[in-house]
């Protein structure tokens, strides 16, 4: 993975996080005012999935940043900067 690829991946993760946050906003808005138990049960499942996706995206973002730092260290070592 080079910096351009990693940077692009981070951009896509940020876009996905924005989308997940938009889902959360929609979910927290008018939708949950329903009195229908089945609807609320389904929305509860969606809420858990959205939270899981958000967590996975944050983890991926952290992992990519870590990998970019390690790549930089390796580059510096190979070039004799350390």
C-alpha cells in the first residue's frame, strides 16, 4: 500500500462515515416516533448494524493510519535517514 492508495482509502472511509452518520441522523429523527412495535424492532436492528459499521470503519481508518506510519518508518530506514 502506498500513500496515495492509503490516502484514497481514508477518503473513502470518511465518506462512508459521513453516510453512516446521515443514517443515524435520519434514524434519530422522525422515524423512531412510530408506535408500531415491528417497525421499532426493525429499526433497533438497523441501529445496531449502523453502530457496528461505524465501529468497523473507525477501526479500519486507525489501521490504515498505523500502516502509513510504519511504511514511512521503513522508507526512512531504507533511505538511511535513521
